[in-house]
């Protein structure tokens, strides 16, 4: 089956802005395509935060699970948890 037409794939991803050192948390069904739109500056919320680096993604086969994870990661507790889990990565890119 063609990867781009398989709608049973859901991704939650985290981008790190090399410009402002901040995080962007997103959801998509096609990670490769979505990363390209970010890189081209076609995503309003990240266009002025480029360049961006993909630092984490999670794959789900259930959309509700993926959306719930995205909401959690965007919460204060979820964001703090992710920062702890990605401590070394964030430290490296924040130099």
C-alpha cells in the first residue's frame, strides 16, 4: 500500500526551532509531507521560526490516541515531561 494513502498512520511530532530555541508540537497523517511544508515556510505558526529540526515523533494506528497524545504534550505537564525526556537533545541544539 502506498504510504501517502494509508490513513491509518498518525504521527505526533516535535520540532525544535534553531532560531528561537522553542518547540512546536504537531499532528499529521503524513509526516514526510508535513515536514516539507514546515521547511518551505507554508505553516503559519512556524514560518518565522525556521530553520526547524525534527527532534521527536510518535507513530499511532489510532487517530484518537494520537490526538490525545498531542493535547497532552501541549499541556504544561506534558511539555515538562517531554523536555525532561529530551533533555540531552535540547541541550545539544540549544548551544
